[in-house]
C-alpha cells in the first residue's frame, strides 16, 4: 500500500456521561463513516469509554474538560 492510498484519520468529539464522582468529559472517537450516518448512539472512544458523538464539536475541542488519555492518543 502506497502512502497516496492512505486516508487521513478523522476524529470527532464525544461527550461522556458523569458517573458518581467522575465528571463528564469530552473524548475522541475515530470516525470510519460519514458524519451523516452517525445516529446519536454511544460510540467507543480512543481511551475505551463510551460516549455520545457530537458532530457539531470538532476534535481537538477547545473545552477544558477533555479526557487526558484521548489527547495523548490523538497526538
């Protein structure tokens, strides 16, 4: 496979739910389909959490409450 056939990786932001003492965070999801096909269900994030994709929010997100593991994994 040549470098010209490799597609760019697309990441979108997803919001997790707060669980007990853990606050909701923004996570990164690697998207393998068009955003028009995202139906609002939870997706597996890069760090292994489940979160709901927000196609209006780009990654990296400017928010302060971002998952540190997802930041590292998308760098």
